[in-house]
C-alpha cells in the first residue's frame, strides 16, 4: 500500500465507481440523525393536540371493561392488542415521517447503495492488526473528537435551557398538576428544539468533512493512474468507444465546414465530397468534408441549406474520398478533373446571359485514380 504522501492524484471515475461497488461512499451519519430528529419534532408540534387526545382516549378506555370481557378473561389479550393498535395509530404520523425522511436523506447523503462486498467476510477484516489500525488510526481519533464535541454541545445546550428556566422549575413543586405538567412540557419541548438545532449545525459541518475525507482516502498515486489508463486504453470496448466518439466529433466538424464549400461532388448517393477553393490563392482546392451513406446524405442536406452546388461525378467522388483527408489539398493527379468542376460551378454563379455559361463538363479521372465503392483499385480497363 502506498504511503499517503505518494497519493497526490485525484481519484478517477473508475476508482470511485469501484469504491461504490465495494460499499464505500462519502456518507455522514450526523445528517440523517439531525434530519430525523428535526422532522419528528416538527410533526409532534403539528399533531401534538391530536396525538394527546388519541392517547388520552386509549388510556381511559384501558380502564373500562364490559361484562363480556369480564366474564371471558380469554378476551383480554384481544382487547389489549386492540388498544396497542390504537396507540400505534396515534403516533403513526410521526413514525411515517421519520421513515420517509430516512429514505430521502439517504438518497441525498451518498445515494442508495446495496453492496454485499461491504459485509462479506475477508482476511483483512479478520486481521487483528488491521482492526487495531482502525481502532487507533486517524479516523478513529476524528470520530472520537466528533463524539466529544457533540456531547459538549448537547450538554451546553441542555444546561443553557435549564438555567434559562431554573426559576420556573423551582416553583413546580408549589404548582397544581396541570400547570406543572404544562411547564415541564414547555421545558422539554424547548430542550428538544435547541438540541435538534445543535445537531443540525454539527451535521452541516460533518457533511463537507466526510466528502473531503472520502476523496482523500480515494486519492491515487501517479503510477496507479498510469496503470489504470493503460488498462482502460487496452480494452476493446473502450477503444471502440473512443474511436466512435472521435468519428462523431470529426463528422460534426466537417458538417460545420460544408457551408464554406464551393461545390459538393457526389456518387450520387453513397459518396459526397465538399471542396473549397480560393481563386486569389496559389493553393489547390481543399477537401472540407467527406462521407458515405448517412454522412453523405447529411453533407448533401447541408449543401442544400446553404445553396451550394452539387455536381454528380461518381469516379471523381470516389477518388477524392479514398485519397484525400479533411482539410487537405486534392492530389495533383486530380487537379484537372477538379478544375473542370470548379470552373463550371463558378461559371454558373457568374453574372451574364445563360447562354454564355459553360456546358457541363465530362470529367475524366486518370486510371490510376479509379476506385471501386469498397475502396479497392479498379483494374485498368473500365470503371467499376
């Protein structure tokens, strides 16, 4: 195991995913506890009158027995069971809210996670040295510090509430039953409220710390990052995904460049090649986009949107597709054929009478540039 000083790199997505599969996530134990206590307290405040009336009714009915129950003692368990159900239904809103809050907070605090690996037996868990490290390691001391701080905060809050109500509490013995119960309930409710708020403050401080501590434990050494990258890079599915993404990016870039083209040469359906030419420069025309089948269709559609001429020349389209990459100049062997096409397109855009324009040229491609649709060279003789 590498020393903590060597773990300087942030964890990769793969390491975090593997840690989650092993049951390791950044989770605070204080946040669910504080949320559940505050939620239960809120529900008690909202339904305290209704709950007390229901419980008082259940308590009073517990001392009332009809003649049938007295004559048949075997009915007593059934009667007690009914009273227990009534009592539970009285507090069911509070119980239901705490269950819902526990589920919701768990989804926010590290998400839902079920992993058998975290509970499966392993040699590391049975190793006494590993157990001692967990008991006396840095995390154990941090948890002990948190427990002490929590105890001190809760104790200070309770002491403050009692001190604030000390004069009233000293007179409880001289009060009637109902005023004494009311005062005691007020002090208890106030104590629970302030303790809940103090727990919330502790939880707010614990959540970012747990995130920081988890990311620190997940850090990797430079060598681990390199090894993981090599492993991921060597996987066929990863390579295929990278190549697919590269093709998507390249195709999107070429589609954007179609608007700059002067002509699109087609096969007419399976191949499409877009060329750009600057008459003021000394360079040859540049291929800005090319594609087959679906990509060729997209190039033609983009050319229609921007009003770019489409010229059908199957041999030339295949030759350009198989010999020229995007943003490269056309091969010297195809200069004459491409020049004929561009000159014809420019004549269509030139002002003047229709009859003065060039006739559509019969483009000839050198035999060395003849290609079949599958990319293989055509044998001298005739085009495929």
